[in-house]
C-alpha cells in the first residue's frame, strides 16, 4: 500500500481502517487537494485513527459499514482496504460496495489473510527458511493474499 501512486486530485476511500496503520501511508503520498475518506464500522476505531493522523485538509473521518457504504455511486478513484475484507460478514457484498462507489476505471486495493496453501509465495518463503535456521519462522507460516 505504501507504494501506491495516487495522483493529485484523486478521491480515496479507506474502508475498514482499523487502527490506522494504512491511513498514515496514503495521506503522506497525497497532496492537500486530494480527498481521503477514512471509515470503519466501529466509531472508536475512527476516533483512534483521527487522533493518530490528526485533522488535515482533505481528510474526512466517518463511521461506516463497508458492506453498506453511505456514499453515492462512482464517488472515489481509489478504495483501499487492508486486512479487513476477510472479516466482512458478506465478502461479496463488500466487494460490490467497493465497486459501486468506485468511478469507472477506479482502483480497489485490498489484501487479506488466507490459508498458507493458497499462497505460493508464502509457501516458498516457508520452505526456504528451513535452510537457514532449521525451522521456519512464524512470519513465514503466515499466508497473505494480495490483489
């Protein structure tokens, strides 16, 4: 997510921001005329992120359910969701909502955890770690699905 090149003037939605780990990175790559809307289902999470990131021109903090976003169709150029999609009660609905609020040609960036056998890269890392330490680290047993 850190390397996402977001052009000036883009409208960005971060759905399910959690503790704000990602929120700080898009903001540092966006100039003041770009809008960033930061949401989470839990109002305390939104408040925590606002406290961490602070108030800045172009940032709006809102409580919102990613499965029922309170935004009009085609409102955002980018929708970002890190490690939350797998927690949505209805993942397909959450993805449809991200698509609905994305402008034509918009970008939906998400990642999520999955089983190790579903991730060839993590499997390769796990296999390679045993050659260095005799056993694989906890990190190498963690599978990540990137899209």
